[in-house]
C-alpha cells in the first residue's frame, strides 16, 4: 500500500485478538514478540489500571521502547509521529485486552 507520494504506509490491522503491523507484504505479530510479552507481564504485575499511564513511565516506557526497536528491526517504519502514535494505540489496546 502506498500513499500519493509513493511512500510505504504502515497499516495496523486487528484480527480477533491478534494485532499485526503490516507494511506491504510483510506482517509482524507484535503480541508474539518477547518485548511485548515482557511488557504484558510487567503491566499485569504493576497493578496499574491504565495501559496508557503504564507506558508513560518507568518499566512500561522501557519495554515499549524495546518493542518499537524490534518493530524497526522487522522493517516497520515508526519514524513518522502519526505512525508511532497509531502503533502505540494498538499496543495500548492489546495490553488492555490481552493483559488487563
């Protein structure tokens, strides 16, 4: 999928309880990533009711940064703030659904 400038767009899709970041033909199920699993475990252990608040501080921010770096390693470009915000919202939704 490309925009009018020919640049690849990151599309985030949700299928059942699996979230998948897709760029062109490549997909990445981030909820299977070790950084997401660590993020999920830390969120459960924190007792924090808000996934957004959890990601904003301390251990949550650390694990989210690690997950974003893994996304880059998988070819997902999160350099655009809108794409990063969308990815973060998908992570928040996934944390609340799967780990809350």
